[in-house]
C-alpha cells in the first residue's frame, strides 16, 4: 500500500494532513531518508518525526477497563477509547470492542480491527468461556451453582434458556462465574433471577487469555501466539 494511504488509515490525519507531513520531510525510513507519498516501504521501516508507526491493521489488544467507562464510540461521558491513543479512534479499518462490558463492570476487554477475528470470538458457536468475579449484595443461598449449571434457566424477555454456566463460591458473598455466551447484562440478570444483586463485577478471562498483572486503565497489543491462546481453553 502507498505510504500516504498507510499513514492516513492509521489515523495520523486526513490525506491532506498526511500529504503535508510528507512534504515537510517528517516521514522517513529507519535511516532518516525522507519518504514520498507513493513509496511502499515495509511498515517497520517507516518513522514519523523519528518514531515508529503504530501497529498495522490486524490489531488485537487487551484493555483493563475501569468502572465508569462505556464501550461505545460516541456515548456521553468517558469512553474506553479515551484510554487509548487518540489516533486509534480514527483508524481504518475501525477498532471495535469485542462485545461489551457494562459501564459499571471492570476487567478484560478485547478490541480488534479484524472483522473475521471479532466474529470468531463473539459467534455463539465459539462458546468461548468468559470468567467473571461478582461481589453480591446478599450471601449465596447454596442452590445457585445447580441452577446456573442446569441449562434451563430462562431470563426475563429471553426466548431460549441460558447455556450451562459454572459458579464457584469464593466467599459467602463473592463468586466466580464462567459463561459460554454473552447476553445483555447476563451476569447481573442471572443473579437477579436467584434473588440477589451484583454490587461489583469484574471480568478476569476471555478464552485462554487472562488479564494478568495489567494495571487498571492500561492496554497492550496481543501477539500472534496470544491470538492462538485465546481459542485454547
Ligand atoms: N454480564 C453483565 O451483567 N455485565 C457485563 O458487563 C458483562 C456480563
């Protein structure tokens, strides 16, 4: 791909802005040689003001979403995109969240610009496990694990029962819940269905990927090995 398009697609500016950057000699190769709009250098060889380019298309990243941020590009209030470099919101292809976490949920959120990967992750066929830790208003009753595992629990306004989910009590009012699907507000609605209320919710894993020690609000790109790990359980 020509340099002008490569740089514009990464969100550095409009084609006009990027043309100006190139004319000003701000775009060089790794040895400082000025590049031109029609050049087609290897991505890794390009520098803008001496800095390497952002990662090319085919991006998968993990964000530790804090409470209070919305998984949307244009909601009012704080957006998960505010935690990423501003250029990332202007990339083409667009960087989308892989499913959503509620504003009041924290934890592991994936974002990608790879449509095929996104569909592979969120497809009902994939049944990728997602692990949540819920802090509850009431102590567990003791029958929740059996109800959630039954495969017969129907949530209000749903037409099909939930797939079996695994619940592990962590303390009287804290539980780890593993889901294999992603319905709207699913964890909160499941606990509401058994007479409880989720006070805090955190997602620690998606497929074979764990949040690990990633600090709240921080993000990192995932390499090819981690794309594979995502689908290994
Ligand atoms: N279930 C919920 O209720 N909320 C989330 O953010 C994710 C799963």
